[in-house]
C-alpha cells in the first residue's frame, strides 16, 4: 500500500476544513507563520494591559476600578492561552518573550499610544476591543486547532470588554459639557490608530495571500477594516459624537461607508519602534520579566522536587 504524501494530506485537511493539530505534519512555513501570528497576538494582549493598568487607581469609582481590574486580568489570561498555543508549535515561551524584548517580534501598534484621560479607557474598549473582535471572531475558524480553540473564550470576553468601553463613553456623552468634550477628544485620538490595527493595506501585506490560502485568516486586512468602519459609523450616532473623518459618508452604490486615507507614514513609524510609548512599553515588559525571575526559578525547583517525590512514591 502506497503512503500518501504528507503535503497532500495537509492540503486536503485545509480544503475540507479539518483542523491542523500539533502532531500533524505541516509545512515549515505554515508553522512559522502561526508562530509569528499567535505570538504577536499574545504579546499584544500582555502589552495591552499597560495603558489600561495605569488607570486602575485613577478610575472614578470603586465599581469602575473593579471592572477595570477584571478586564486587565482577562487580558493576562488571553496572553497565557495564546503563549500556550504557540508552544504547541515547538517554540518555548521564553523564546517568544525574548523575541519581544529584542524587538524581533511585534505587537499591535495601537498599544504604543498613551491613555491621557479616563475617556481613553472607554475608547479603548469600544474601538480597540471592537476592532479586535472583528479579527478574532474570524480566528475561531482558523485552520490551526489550538489557536482556534483558544479564540472561543477570548472572543466572549472581548465582547464584554467592548460593551464595557462603550458604556463608559455613553455615560460621558450624557454628562457635563467637559465630559462630552473628553469623550469626543478620546474618540478623535483613538479612531485612526484603531483603523491601523488591522495591519497594512492588502497591497502591502506580505503575508495575507498565503495566510488566506491556508485559512489561517478568513478575511483580508482591508475587508476587516471596512467592516469596522461600517460598524462604528452607526454606533457613534448613539453616542451623539462624531468620528474624526470629514470624508466619512454612506455610499448607496457599494452599501458601505466611504472614508479617508490612513496616515501610513505614522503607522510604519510606530511599527518600527518610534511611537509615543514604544520604549516605555518594552521597558515595562523587560522589567516585569526580570523582577519575576525569582518566581520562575522557585516554581521550577518546586516542580522538580514534586516530580522526584512522585517517582519515589
């Protein structure tokens, strides 16, 4: 009996919507693409805790503090799920974190912007988490099994985060003149960076075509970005606010909103490490890693002792 070529088996699974699992044969480029994407996603969750964590002690009420603490804790959990999924591809967590610290690995450019007011926490929830949901719901159907399964719980929690952020802005938009101005200011500053979250335009995305063929991605960057604009253009009406784009207009022919051009120079500048908070974010992650060394060492010693004790028993 002739053995079927492993690449043919892999391609058949992709075509038939069968998940690729860690022990399955896969092309090396498929493995590396998933390592890059999942680890980048994990880094984004962990780095994303920083701009929000800065407001835990400054949230305007005990209730707001408790909700924000829960949200930041969720983000930590998302990072751990995703680092675990990355490890199934044959790379250690330490390697992925070292790649982040060295600048080899990237995280979402959105987290290199500062949170200046309480309204920014609402804008992050509504816009940043809203953009993330559009991308992540698609990823529940990604072809790599561990990644797809991790995304199911993450999407449920991100949906809560998005609603929580919108509620903050809704409260401010119905408040005093100063609160309304704060709400509009936050939307103005976070709108364009949120559009940048979907990555470069399709014509400049070097990985999209292959990722689409392997069904790692289900929609292109530009398709997701358009969906996001269409969604937010309607939701902002509930807030009684405006999106900072004079070209934003409903197009009856395409059944989508037309909108202005992203400042791609700014996008690439931030990606290259020159954003307002790039150095601050990486510095904070390096310090946390160094400060936590004793915990990792203690856990390793404890695990080794436990292993020996079980062997004796």
